[in-house]
C-alpha cells in the first residue's frame, strides 16, 4: 500500500496505548496498516507545517482545536487574507482517526495536556490529592481528536438563556441556520429531518456505521421504564434516549482539523505552526489594539505582527491563561505572579463551568469479556471502514432527560446519561480472545454515568506562574452547590431502574459492582440517598466540557469578557471563538456548539473587513508599526519546558490509583476489563519497567519511551 506521497512519521503509534504485553504485536501491525491506508490516515492530505513564521499576517489564530481549526480554515478561504494558525501540539496520529480508539490517547503527552485540577474541597475525594483529571487535546484538532465524536448542539432553551443574558443575535432561531450551514448530514430522510439539518457543509455528520446489539436493547429498556426514545437529539424531539449522531466521514473520525484545515493545504496564504505555544498577545500604544502575537517554538520566542485581528481559540483553560499572561484580566490574579496589568477585565478566568458525572460500574454476567477487536474486524475496517472499529460501541448511546429538579416547563433537561462498553480498541488479534489475557474468565464490563447538565457550582482559571509553559491553575469546585449532588443522585436512580429491566437483567445478567466508596458505606446505609450523595463526591466523574471562563455578555456585566460579536471588551481586534465564550454551558457535548461559534465569529469578521479599503483597515487601526518577526530568542532557564502542571514532586497521576484499586470503575478504561495504565509507555520514570516488559519485542527504546518506534520497516506491509 502506498499513498503516493513522501510519508512522514506521525506518532504516537497504537502500541503506546494498550498496555503492552500480549497486545504489542497485533496493535503494532494494525497501526502499520492504518498508516498505509490512505482513506483512513489521509497522510498525503496533511498541511505541511512551517519551520518559522512570516513577519506579519492579516489574522493570527491561537489554538487549532474545535473552534480554532474551524475559524482558521474559514478565514483562509477568503482570497487575499493571510492567516497563521498556531497550535501547541502536533498532527493527528493515524490511530486516533479510528472511532474505536476513542480513549486510547487520553493521558498521552503527545496529544493530551494531562491537566489536573487543584485539590477539590468537595469532589474527587477518592483520587490522589483530591485532584480531578481533565484530559484536554494538545494536537491539531484539539479535543475533536480525542473526544467521543458525539454530535449534540444543546437545546433551544440553552440559546434562549444566552439571549436572556443580554446577548442579542444568539437565539435558537439565529444559530440554527449556522448549524445547518456547516453540516453535511448523511442521515436526512432516515433518522433526521431536513428542517433541522443541512448538507454539503464541511462537517460530515451521521450515525456510526456499527452498533452492538446492546445499544438497541438499552433503548428498549428505556421504553420499559417509561422514558422516551428519539432518533434525533438535535431535532424536534431533543429529549429521551438515543443512538446519537457523530462527527465521522466514511467510518473515520472527522476532527475540526480534517474538516477545515486540511482543505487549505495548497493555499499559499495559509500557514501552520505546530508544537508552538502562544505566550502572550501584545497591545499597541493605545492599549485597545492587539498588534503582535508572541509564541514559543523549539525553545525560541517569535513575535508576528497582526494586520487585522487575533482570534483566540485555545479553549476554556488556555484562553484565559493566555489573556492573563498578556496582562489582560483581574489585577489581583496578575499581581500574584508578577504580571503588570495592561487591560482590566475582572471576568477573565471566572465563571468556569463543566458538566459533572459519576461512574457506575456493572458486570454483564451472561456475557464473557471477549475482545470486540480481532483480525476479522480489523480487516473489515481496513478494507471497508465498517464493523466495530468504525464506532465507539456503547458510547454512542446517550440520554437527555428531566430529573425531578428540572425546570417545571419540561423544556430544559438537566440530566444526561452516558454509556460505555463494547469498544474494539485493544486486542491480541485472535477471534474469541479475552479482553484481559490475564483474566480469561472475566465478564463484560458496562459503565453508565449520570451527568448534571446545569451545574450551579462555579470554578475559575488562574496562573501558577508567569511561565507560559506551566499549566494554568484550575479550580473546578465540583459539587460545591448541593443541587448538583441531588441531580446526580436522581440520575443514579434512573440508571438503577434501567439495570433492573427485564431485557437487561435476563438477557445480559446486568449486575452492579458493589463498592464502599471510601468511608461512604461505613457512614451511611447502603443505597440510601445519603450513601450516593457521599459516593458521587468520592468518585466524581469530571466531564470534558469546560466552558464559560471568558463569558459573552454586555459591558455592564462584571464577569463578561466578550460582547455579542465575540470581541473582547475594550479591544478592537481580538475575538474569542471557543467554549470559554459561552455565557451558559449548553445541555450536551460542546464540540458542535464551539464550531458554530467559530463559524459565527468569522461571519462577524467578514462583516467588518470585507469591502473595506482604508489604510487603517489594511494595516490595522494602530498605525504605529513595529518589527514583524523579532529574531528568535532562546528562553532562560526559568522557561524550562513543562508538559504538565507544576505539581508537588510527590504527586502521582491517577493511573496509579486505578492500578491499586482495580475494583473501581475507571472513566477511561472501566469497561475494558483489568485496568492497563498508559504511563508505562510515556512516563520517562517507567523507562526501565517498559524496557524489561518488552525485552523480547522489536520496539526501539533508544529514545524516550513515548517516542519509541518499531524497528521493522513498515514498507513491507
């Protein structure tokens, strides 16, 4: 197999994601085939990154994630506009393009920021140092490369709340045409209606090509307990249990980078800097106009001039971090780390919201834990992009319903339910092999999670230091409001009803994993509301839907950072186009809404700039020009590279916790049998252990473990 181009190595391979041992040979071969299958890897369609920037650009987009990739691609389509996209990570590895590998790259430092919150006062009490784990995409495409691909927009009521927060132009009627415009929905006429969906847009959307039988049986179980079932969570019936649509194209993950950036690969006016960390935005002499963007690439600092606008799309955590590093934000937060305030915006980093969950583990006593991935299913995917590898198993099933605490109108559901299991992601290759070779008699795992959609708890983002390579300070404050706990307990009761239905109990033998959850069982009678209220605080499930940390709102709102055109208050040419600008968190997965906001943001830019021909608009309103690209300056020792947060040396990542507590369901691998930690492959401290485990394999450990490559020549495949 040959794709007809000079194929560069894009890592990390799948062998780095499955715990090694018996998986190495099969997963290594599978990874090789995926890299050579052009329809999957799109190895020849990748944008060649620049090794250095030009002196100036019309637009600089910071962050190549869900919103940034979309914004950069849309801006680059305008003839004559020169665009630079700055992304802190690298390009998508071929393995991440496979839907079934949905959790494989969580925690891998080549794709994940590996963020941890500050110790939580109420939640995450069962984790080391009471810190929650927050996987965030550090890769071109951002979280759209590591998320579950679920396509949900939120509800009409969500956008009504945006308007009620004094953001005119963001009603459901306003944003629906935008959603339809960027869609290329493959299910119109079967599962969804044209009234709510569009075609021929860049974002292909459809159901996955494969569903396990249990997915349909969960829907039957939902009907048995009196819950609604719907084909389209983005249509007229946006509440109920459903097999959701996904962002995939022809059986392959469709990230924002694939949808928006790769089509610009031959555009001479589109430049991409990978592995480049934005460090600050510099304002002109009038302090109302951004005129330069600073970023770090290979230890050197570059500054590029901006002729028109800066688009900040680094996500709900890194966007406020970059603003704070630029001296834009609350004075008290800046003074803590010795940064001079250049623009007062008290709301930067405040109002942080995130959905919160709880993971409930079940065993399917009537189903042996045999692998859903073998050579037969692998070939089905490699040849036709069909079969179990083309989906996320049970993770494509979800529900959006009302708890007893929901708005009495019934139009504002406050509870979502996620499922996990039957994922064809790690295997030895033989048909019928156990998921865990060391536990061949194990039964299938099944994880169900209630999620509070309208959390009342609020956190914030701050700084640990003035070093742009340090992680931001992240305080979630999960479950600090008692209503959030009540909603989760209500969700637990729905899940218990579901597990007790005839079809799931008799056909699958669905039985709960009984846990004590720390001291919860010793303090409270089992299965009481008090017991579950304790349990959700012990084993909190932090969802990856962080938002609202630079909220949209009028200038009169002390927490508002951007106006309803996404322009930062007080600045003329800096817009935010990511989840941080949401005024209220939407009721569901955030990716689709972020893309909509980016599309809308580019519309606002076009309204301002197209057709203009004044000197100020050609050069930017601040006519005082400065050198476009400053000579690269090596960072001082204090700017040493740090892949993750600045935590105490004694801090242990939560994978150690799960290895020590294999009985607890794991948010990433709880449905996959015995937990197999990833850190043995990408944690330098595990080098000797990894080398010993694979002394008989053909892996090359001459470099650091997370960049190891096979010695075999892939061309033979």
